[in-house]
C-alpha cells in the first residue's frame, strides 16, 4: 500500500516511491517525447520571460503538471551551464570582435562618447584598471595658505 498513489502534503497525487525516485506521478512518456518537450522549453527561454513564467507556460502548452515542468526546467538549466562552460573561451573572442566593430562604427558616425566607452571596456579586458592608472598618475598636492595682512 506504501507505493499506492495518495495525495501528499502538497496536494499532489504522487506516490512515496515516485518522490524518492525523483519522478512525478503520471503516465510515463517515452524518452524521445520528454527530450523534445525539454528542447522546446530550451528554445523558449530566449523570449525574455522570467523563469516562473516560462515554466507555467511550458506546463500549459505541453499539458503537463507543474512539477514536471519544473523538472524540465532543471534539465534546461543544466544544459545552459554545460553550454556556458563549453563556449566561454570562444565567447570572449567573439565579444572582443563585436566591440571592435562597434568602435569602428561609432567613430565613423562621430559618436565619440560611445567610442570612448568601448575603449574603456577594451582597456578593462586588457588589464588597464582604474587602480593601475592611478598608480602611474602623478600626485598633485595643493595647499591654501592664510592671507597675510
């Protein structure tokens, strides 16, 4: 009877064994269907919505429970972490290339403030920080003496 489907404290119909196994109650879908469903959620994350909005819409569109939608989100989050680790080194060079193109366009159009901000950003990447600049800058000291009568 311990494995029977009962309403748990959260009001969900999930068996104790399912909870221990990390599964959600319901008809088990083939792995290919689950994978396709998760890939749809992965694609939808670029819409700019919050995580909760994405998960709730995912549950409604795919006609799955909220717990299942959250487990899909956990997998998508894992994919995001893996993608970032694999692409991180490549991303730095891509961002630098975008900065250089943006700098050239800003100078061509006379947008000097934008060009200065881009140069500042490039300098930070190269290790030119405010602390380094301040160390190399000369120190000025000004004292105001009292007026003599």
